[in-house]
C-alpha cells in the first residue's frame, strides 16, 4: 500500500480509533485525511477524502481524534485544530509550551486534546469536536422519522450544547 498525494516529505501520521481514517501532515504545507477502510486483500488502496492547507513547512505533528471529527497539528509551540469534515481551521493555541511540542493526543472520548512539551502537559477542551458532534446530531435529527429517535437526539444535542456552554462557548454548531 502506498499513499500518494503529498508533494514533499510526510512529517507525521495518525489513525482514528478503528483505523478507518488516517491523517497526514507534510512539509508541502498540507494535511490530508484518508479513508483507510478498504479491502487490502483485493489490492484496494486508501483514498483521499480531504486536503487542508497548513502554511507551515517546519516539522509538525498531527493527531486525528478517535471519532475522526477533529485534526490537531502541532508546530513548534503552537497547536492548530481543524474540523475534519469541512477542512477548515477552527481553533488556534499559541505558545502553549516554552519549548517545542513533543507530542499531541486526543483523549479516547475525543473531548480533550493534550500536548506535551518542556516539562509540562497542557489539556484543552476539544471545542471543534463538540461543534462537529452537534452538527452531526442536527443532520441526524432532520433525517429521523420516529419520535423516539428524535427525542433521543434532542436530549443528546441538549447535553452537548450544555457541555460547550459550561466552558464558555456558545452551544450552537
């Protein structure tokens, strides 16, 4: 298997929880999201889902959230969080460490993003992930046909919005 698409060296890659998606970041100033849910025994190759612009050419680390909603890229002491579905930059965190970031990871719930650098660990709320969850539930709500499903989705939406509001962010997607 060979993933083709970057025009320069790939710095880092990351899989989601079930390995059906993979994100890569490259020296060419782009990140890519790949569908890796293919049949390797039939010689199928992963295919490109999305390319995002990331205008940094210095070594970077990338992390795909376990639910595949968020992509975080760390360069030097800064973190950039993208909405994986839309490919747009949603949040930036600058100078989060005194030295370059050595690692970034999402929690298994995808609600938190953690970075390490110097002698510290920083924990951030994955606001991008919360918003993506809300948007996904709103789409499901429009398609829902039974009242039971609609009630469950409305309850989940309320919970997600309350979580966002509890950290000082407007709860709409």
